[in-house]
C-alpha cells in the first residue's frame, strides 16, 4: 500500500496515549513483518515518526499491540485482519441465509491438530431481531464513532480513558456502553461469549438489551470496525443492526473487579472449574475454536436460551 504520512501521524498520536510502562517490547521486527505485514521500509518511517521500540544487540523489538493496531488501521495483510474478514463473512452470509448452524470444537491451544476436542458445541443462530429501543439509538450511534484499538490491561477496562480518547477494544467498549445504558435506566446486560466465524470462532464481549421478552445483542463498535477493515457494507449493516446471528452467549458479567475487569457470572475461578473460553493476560486465548457453518431451515433458532457452559468442573 502507498504510505500516507498524515494517516501514519494520526495513528502514532493515538498510540502515544499509551505509556511505555505498559508496553512489552518482545516482538522481533522480522516477525512483525511476516505476521503483521509490517515491511522494513514502512517500519523505519514509523520509527522516524515516533513509534516506540527498543534496539538490542540481537535486533529491534516492538510492542505486539502497537504492531497489531498499525496493521489494522493501515490495512496491512496481517493474520488478525484476515480473521476479521471471516467475522464479516458470518454477517454477510446471514443476508442470504438468515438462519445458520455452527459446529464448534474446543481444543486446548497446545493440543496437536488431530487431538480430540475438550467439548463440541452445536449452536443455532438467527439474524431476525426486533428494532432497538429509541432511547438506546444515540448511545449506539456514539459508540460506532469510537476507534477499535487493542489496549494493555491497565487501559482496557478504564472507561474514563476510553471516553477521553475514543479508543477501545470489544471488552472496554461494551463495558462503557453497558454503563451508559444503565445510567439511562435501560434494561441492559454485559455479556461474554463467542463471536462465531469460519474457520475459527473467538471470545468476545458485547451488550444485550431486553426488547419485549428477548435479550438482543448489539455491537456498533464491531460493525464500524468491519466497515473499515473488512469491507462490510454499511448499507445493509448499519451500526444499529443486531449482531445476534454471529454471537453465542456463554455468560453474563455480574460486576467488575478492582482493576475494572469483568467478573464472569457462574464461573468461579477455583481449581478444576475453568472459565469459559479462558483468556490469559487479557488477550491470548488458551483454546482454539475450529468452526464449521451451514445454512439452516430452523426459523426459531437462537431465541432466548439458558446460558450454556463450555467447560465442566
């Protein structure tokens, strides 16, 4: 892609809001090129512009979150961007097949490819949803204007930081949306579960509004991100459209700890009882979720259902 100095400067200004105290300079520059598409010439220009880095005897090292954000916003051919294209594809295919079935296998991250999964899920999904309450529309429209950035745990759940800089990931963005909706007295809940896509699903946070007798998920930040990085058409996928066809709820957030991070309801952190689709260090999942999607004729799919546990004690 052609280097855009203005865009690069704006991106570096956003990254500068994160203190080096919370960066982990462990990503080799060569790996940044192969994994995130960050070419050496582009890297040098970014460093000249102020990209944080560390030069050591064995080479140059970068922060993986910085590089991930650069890859997304400069639309480099990164693995992460390819994954996000698969998320958009789930939404797109629902326009042709409103009902979708997903078969999801849950493997430990360290398991060999031919290992038996810990568990298998069969999930029915339906794209039909009632309209969003009018009182919630300004909240979702505002959140769609936030920029998606991977953030260190110190900032990730800090709603004051998120509100000030208008940057967040799915966890912090959905937390802020949940808090703002609660302040208006709207029936809303903060949820964790799976963003379903082929060939791999992933862990995700979102909000659900009670509309009639159904809890309906919405995620304007995700839709806006996929407009930008995956070509999701805004005409058919505006930020106010429900994303229920791509989400499978695992649990409801019952509160937040001292760090601001969510506490997952019904998943006590005790020996022998693993949290759903465990996330370590705030970002890295310790399971892989190979997924196969197919169209379904079940028009009643994905109505209100009990929370489904992924792991057993």
